[in-house]
C-alpha cells in the first residue's frame, strides 16, 4: 500500500465510532491481550460490553472542549485506505487505524487538565457496579500509567508554553499493520502540535509502538513504568510501557 493512499483526518461523525472501537478491540483485546485496556473495557468481547464501550467512546468524542484559540482539546483521528468496491470499478474506503491526540494543560484555556484521580474524572461504578475492588484497581493502574504525564503538565504550568500534545492512543487494525499507517497517525499529531505553537508531544508507549515513535523524534524518559498497585493486584497483567517525549520548545 503506497503511503499516498492513506488519508488521515479527524473523525467528524459518530458513525465512525463503532469501527474505532472494533480496531482497538482487535489489537489490544485479541492480538496483544493488553491487561490495562481489558480492565478498562469489561466484557469487551461480548455484544453488551462492546455496545457499552462504544457508548462511552462516543460520549467522550462528543464532549470535547476547546482551548482559548477555539481548537479542540481532544482530536479523534482515522486513517482511511481504499478497498475494492463491487467489482465494477467503484472504489470504497475503510478505516484502517485510529488515534486520539489530547492537548493537556493545567492552565485554563490552554488544554484539558489530566486526571489526578480517575474516580473523580469518570464514573467507575458504571464500569464495575458496586465492585469497589475493581474500581480501586482502575484508579491505581491509571495513576501508574499516566503519573509522569500528570507531573510534566504540572511542571510546565508556569512556562511560556504550558501545554503538551499527548498521543493518548494509536492503534492499527492487525490486517493493515506494517504498512506505515501508525506513522501517518503520529505525523499528523506532530504537525498539529507545531501548528498550535510548537507544543511538545508526549506519550505512554507500548512495546508495539515505541519503535515508530522513536523514528519520529520521541525519546524515552526513564525506565519502564511499574504498576503501583496493592499487593492483591500484583499478579495481574501489566504490559510494558515507557514514557516518551519530543522535547520542550527552545
């Protein structure tokens, strides 16, 4: 697939959200069995779990805020590729990969402040009704995964550039992997970060994505993240993730 056939653009219709979820499920659920993703999507491989996850994703897409310049603080992206039509020469298109970029800041008007307590930021009881143990686990793994992101946003709050552009998610349908699609989704965000005032880009990178990110200018900061969880949770799946950043503007 030539790179020129991949078109990356923001999602502007809720009709794309089911495909968005299905791509993440194919990769994080079936392909690599990511324990963090599965914990945040209970029963993801059932019709009811899929429907609930799509509804949550659609609600997030619909509720995005804007910064002081009128730019959306959260951008849902899709990478669209051509596919054969009905055999009569018509060309159809298919979403092959998706991403979420978030402008994050603790300064009002410069982005959305990252959550310091997941239990305040979202309704965990809707995910695990009455199950305080699982709700506590989600709070702990979210803090473990996003802790450095929260620190960075706090550290830069008093600077001339008090925002970062966060690659919150980047995933490609396994049927379309190794064709440069993830690179296109990341490049879109890096270009957008420059357009918004040369913002630094940061991400929590999985083992699957960090090679591509490194080729595009991200540098690993620190060692692999560790799960800061209670003893009863220590046997649970914790995938490899590292914090990566492109560097502060000079």
